[in-house]
C-alpha cells in the first residue's frame, strides 16, 4: 500500500492519479470531499498532521509514503516521520525544493526544507528527495489579469528559471515510490530550458492565439501583493528567492528529469497549450 499526502495539491494530485491505475493507493486528506481522484483501488481517509491518531490509522499497512508539507511554521514532517517509523513504513519520497542545495538560499522556506530533509535522512527509513525548481503551474496566478486585460503582472521579468511541469515531477515520484534503486537519492528536477516571465508570457500568448502584454512590478508592489496571500515571513522568503533568481542563482538546467523518465522533460510551451483553457 502507498499513502499519498497532498493529493489536493499541485503534485500530490498527479501522483495519486497515476497510482490509481496501478494498484492500491490510500489518500490522506483533511477534507476527503476535495479529493477528485477515484477508482476501485483508491481509498480516501480523513486525517491531518495535527491529528496523530488519524495519521497513525492512515499509515497502517503502508509500505511507501509520498510526503508533502507546505507550512514552514509547523513541524509536520517530524510528526509524519515519527508515526511512519512507529507503524512500519519502509520508504519515504519527500517533495522538497531545489534551493536546498544552494548555500546562498537562506530564506525561511529553504531553511525549513533543509531541516525537514535532515529529519527524513535521519529517520532510518529508505528515502528519496525530489527537489523541483518552480512549477510551470505557478503561472496560473496570472490568469485573472490575462482574462480581464490581456496582461501579465510579475516581478523581475527578465530573470530566468528552468521551471518544471508538475506532471513530470509526479512521474518521477511514482517511479521512486514503486521501483527499487532510488534509496538515498536527491533529484533536482527542472524543465528543459531556463525561461523568464517575459518568455512565458510569449508562450502563453501563442497558446491563446492573442497578444499579451507584460507589466513588470517593482519590488514594493510585488511584496505588497504577496502579503495579501501569505504571512509576512513567508512573503519575505519569497522575495528573497526572487532576488536570488534575478542574480542567476536558479538558471541551471539539469538533465535529471529526462534521464529518469527516459524522454525529454516537458516544455513550458507544451504546458501552456495543455492549460490554455485556464487563461481563456
């Protein structure tokens, strides 16, 4: 049995969807009604990291766990590791971040992920770390201004990042969950090309068949927008991350995704064509 956490999120949903057709999979969800992955081999259980009893029940009989946490102000990884060890789980595949490997990344979110990786590595369980760059799906945050005025509003329009398709990350995760040979591996996952927000705007315009205009936010505007969506400490961490990208700290393209999947990593142009309806 494989347990998937984060199945209502960007990567976890895709992992659950892929596993649903291959064998028994259990999905842990705070709100089971939000889980859209269905199938005869899919079991959805209610639970959360805050409710240790529900977590322990969800882990019974589980061999491998896809571990997703998203709150840098909580110790959810530690809770999962403790319960997984107590219930006999063998393997953890953790969704982390590429910034963990960058000594210059000192922001709150990266420091939190470093601590979490250390917890998993020290657990005595088999482990695999997935360290993706930014998800292509992050551009869905532009959908409102694209629909309303044909504009993309973003910070540092010329800075580059080899963003990765979440579907590719999910495929790697499924391999790590179901195949041998991934124990103790740390996989940095990128797309095939480092792109700027201006480049992505052009690709989205092509997918939509209409012109789009890029509007660059200044740091004060970007920070203010982030603070409407996140706690101040998280918004500050995201601004720190954006400055590292501006300085070229995230531009390196890795072949890991293609090597693991045996095919080229999906391009942003492909992702944009597949998701054009979200911006139309």
